[in-house]
């Protein structure tokens, strides 16, 4: 190809010559040649550039390109038959294929991609377009359009339904109901919005159904049954909702909760009619509900029809158990047996436990087994199996006494059936339940014999049987046999916490508290949730005087067994022993919130408040204790003394009279009652009371003294008679005391003599004593026919009794007779407090 030259007038001189490159030339030649156009140092000598700077020539807009066929000057188009002639741009930009200072640029449609070292004038290197700044924000759609308003309302309604469901899952029932009501209001606003926009035909029925259904459900959860039924009725009556008839099951459930059983059956049957046979599982559940309602109504025959149909179509454990209950209620022995056999044959639908046992040493397989051993699926399988065992055991215990002539024969039949089923391991448990049934019938010998048959069986069953035997012997206070069987249970299964507890109990009764504590600790190591071991350990520490450790045990137990009255009582008692009465009062207050009618707890609260000096609170709790148990002498004594201290002697009389009824041979209660009458100014009643006491206790010196005083004050003639009796009784008392003193002195002298002389004097002393006894018997007057015989000497009563209303009054205190709760629990530790298995 030859070279051609095109001259364009009025253009830059650098673009005057354009050469076409021959095909045989190098395609990439001229790329690295220096172009003087980009020489910034020569701009001062460039006339065109200087002219553009001084004038507005450089700010002129670029010339627009002309399309072919318009007036264009100097533009030549090449055809496919001629040589292609490049056209210079209006700004003097080099065209493709143009020659720049003799350097030819290749003209080709196929070339390598890459960056060029030639930079366009007036531009910088910015491949990411960062110099243009951030993109302008997107224009949002206007919310004023009806469709947008509808969409916003729909989203709000859906969000409220979701929030209502989430609140219910958290247990916040009131919040879930409020959200459901708000969703209903928003949904009605949505319907009005559609009607205003003319789109009433496009109502979202699914959204309306969801709102109403959620609202009815939340009403039912909040026990607002009437509102729930009304809401369900709105859904059911709307023909636009498909399959709304199924909600009649929910309405029937509400009627069942209200114990409106006929209505519940009606709605269950209406729901059953509207569910096709394709939904077999749902129909089975509804029929099961119908059978349960019939049981509640006592219509066992109708319930049997429903349950028999279910067992023939799709047998399950719950229906099988209910069927056995119905047969038991009707007394049908043969059907009970058949139903029990069917129950043991119900498939569980779970895998065998063997798959969770590693079969080889494959580490990958062992890791998989370890991962699935306690996953959710395996937990569900264990729960289902435990439920099946519970139904079978309960059914066997229910029908065993009814299917045969004796419950023992019935248990044997059930054991044979279980042994031939998939629940072989339950046979031994049934045998142990047989022994427990003997226990409930108070047939201890048969229970022991039944349990002894397990001594030669496998270790698990042997340990359970020996544990029960140890418990039985412990209750019978045969502690040697209890310890023997506890040892046998431990030998069969050392990790059996019940056996360790029984062993600890047998050691505890021998006062070896340290060893008992070790057994309780071992039981806790084997089973940290064993509350019996923790309770007994706390009692053991208490007996050892290690009160802080005992307190820790009972505090842990209180965290496990909330609202346990025994645990709270022990905590209050320990704080009292630690001299912290405020904490003791606080625990007792928690205790009476659990058992508000326990008189012993109320009396203890009164005692603590009394020791703190708060008499009014003490009186309140002592009075409550007396109201629930009016036979506690200590409480009666405190209340009577309280009224004496507060100068209400007439109110104190009733308490001491009650005490005299409880202890009729105790003279002091009657004397105090008579003194109360005297202090209150009722001298006649006081005199009658003292005369009555004198008839019952004719040798009571104090009674005679008060009779003499009262008769003197009232000027009665009987004063001389009672004075004579008083002198006679006092003389008899002096003689008795003198003889007793002589007997003691003679006994003391005899002990210091030589052995032979001591023997003689001993006989003499003994004879004197006997003689004194006989003389005392002769001098003691016999009671009349209407008077009780007082076998015990009145000397002790006379010496100890002091008139509480005289000048030397000393108010009796509760602590005077200190049989405290510690003593009570010391007696009970081998009964209710220790908890053998």
C-alpha cells in the first residue's frame, strides 16, 4: 500500500500529515516514540496554546459532528473500493491510523487490549471514576398512593401478629393478647383503606383469617373463653374461609375446659364430619378426644366404642391405656386382659439401644455415636419408652387385683404377659410393685418374702429389693436386719444412693454420726440431686454441732426443694441456735406462708418475738397457735400469764381452767384459776373454786391457807374448820419431813461404819424406813367416795407451788420447761426427718 497525504486547512500543524501504514510494517511500532505535543516545557513557545490562554478560544464549546449528507467541509469518506481516509476531529485529536510526527499507528480491528502510554489532553488517570463524587441518592417512591398505604398497613399487621406469637412463647400472655387486639384494629383500618381506594374486591382473606385466629387463640390462653368462642364463631360462619370448620375442634376444647361436655362432644363430631378421610391422623385425635369426654361423663360404653375403633385403625399407647381404664370401670375381666396384651404389643417406632453402643474401634464411628447419644432424637426416644413403661406398669397395678381372685395371681399373670413382650425388663419391676402392694395392705411378711426372692437375681434388681427390705426393717426398728440388707444392696450396686442412705441411717441410730455423714456424702457423689442424702447430712452436721456446715446443706436443699416446710423449719432452728433470731423469724414467716395453720410454727414465732421483747407480736402468734391447737399446755400457760401481766385476770381464768381440764391431776392450774377469780374481785367464785380444790386435794397446804384467808376476809364461820385442817396437814408435813431427814442421816451414818456393823445398822435403818412408811400410810386420811385418790405425795407440789398472784409473784416463762424444738427433732430424727428409701 502506498503512502498518501491529506491536507486539512485550519488545523494544527502537527496533524498536517497522516500516513497509512503498510501491512508489512511492525504493528506495534511507534508506541514508545516521544510526542512533542505533551512537552510541558515548550508550552511557552507554542503560539496556539498561548493564544488560547489569552483569549476565550480555549473556552469555546466543541464543534458537533456532522452526519453524512449534511454540509461538511473537508471530510472525505472512504469506501470499500478505495483507500480509507481518516477524518480529523474538530479538536485536533489524532484519529486511529493517523501518523503522529512520522510514527505510524496500526489500523486493525483485532489488537491486544492494554493501556496506552498516550494520554488524552486535559484528562487524568481515573479508572474508577472517583473524581465524579458519590452517586446521587435513589429517588424514593411516594407513600401517598393508595397501594403504598395498603402495603404499609399489611406489613404492620403481620408484624403485630408475629410479636403476639413471640410474646406468647415467652409466657407473657397479656402482652400477646394486647398485640393480637392491636393487629385486629390495624386489619380493620386496612379494610377501610381498601374500600376507600375502590379495591374492596382485593381483600387479603389470608391476613384476615390470621388476625382472627390469633386473636381467638390468645383469648383462650388468657381464659377469656366467651370472647374466644365468639371470635371462633366469626371465622366458622364466614364461608369465604376455606377449611374453617376445623376450628370447631378448638371450640370443643374450650367447652371441655368449661366442663360443658355435651357441647364439647357436639363440636368434636361437627369437626369430624368436616374432615375428610385423607386426614386420618387428625380424625384419630378427634375420636380420642371424644372418648376422653365420654369418660368424664361416665359413659364408658360410648368411650369404649371410640377407643376400640382407634386401636383397630391406628393403635397407640394413650388410647390403649384409656381402653383398659374403661374396661376396668365396667368390670370386664376378659377384655381387660385382651386390652393389656394389645397395649404391650403397640409399636414404639424407636430404634434399639444397641446402635448407641460402639461396635468396633473405629474412631470416626465412635465420634458419631458419641454425638448422637444424647441428641434431641435420642431424648425423644427415651421419653417415649419411659411413657410406654409408665402406662404398662400403671395398667398392671390397676387390673392385677381385678382380673384374678387375688392380686398376687393377677400380678403373676401380668408378669407372664410382660415377659413375652418387648418390655421384658419390666417384669422384675412388677414383682417389686407386688411387694409394695403387700406393704400397702400391711402384710409385711409377704412383702419381705417377695423381696427376698430377688437375692439371687441380677445385681440391679437385687440392689432394689435389698434397699426396700432395709427400709422395711428400719421402719420396724430392727436395725440389725436393716443394716444387713443395706450392706447387701451396696454389695450388689455400690452406686445405688438409696442403699447408701439406708446404710447411713442404720449407722446414725448407733450415734456414729461421723460415719453416717460419710455414707451420705458418698450418696451425694453418686447422685448430686439426691435430696434425702442432703437432708440427712444436714441433720448429721447439726447433731455434731457443725452448725455452719448444716446451714449450708439446708440452704442448698432449699434451692432444690422450693417451699419445703421441713427444710424451712430446719433453717429457722439453725439460725436460732446460731443466735440470729431475726433470720430465724424471717424463715418462720416464709414457713407460715406455706403452712399457715401449723400451731407449732406459730408458737415458735411467738416464743422468738417474746425473747425479742415484742409482747404484742408474741401474743398474736401464741393466740393463733392456741386457736388451731387449744391443747398445748405451754401456749395456754403463756397466754394466761400474759393476761395476768396485763391486769386482765378474768381473761386469764379461761386458759387455766382449760389447762386443768387437760391435766386434771395437776393442782397448780386450779389454784391459779382460783387466784385469778380472787384478783378480779370475784371472791365468791374464788371461794367455791378453793373448796372444790380442797375436796379433790385434801392435803394441799396452799389451798387450805387461801381458804383460811378468804373465810377470814369474808367473815365466814368455816374459818375455824379450815384452820384446824391446816394445822393438822402442816403437822403431818413436818412429821414426814422429819422422818425423811432421819432416814437420810441414818443412811449416811451406815455408809461410814465398818462392813459388819454397817450391815446390822443397815437392817435397822431399813426397818425404820418401812415403819415410817407404814405410819405415814396410817396417818394419811383416805379420800371420800366422791373424791379422787391421789397416789403421788403432795409434798412436791406443795414445795414447788407458789401463788402467782401473791406479793412474791413470778411470771412463768416458756423457757422454764425447755422442751424445745431441738428436743422434738431429736426424738423425730429416726422417724420423719431421716428419709430412708
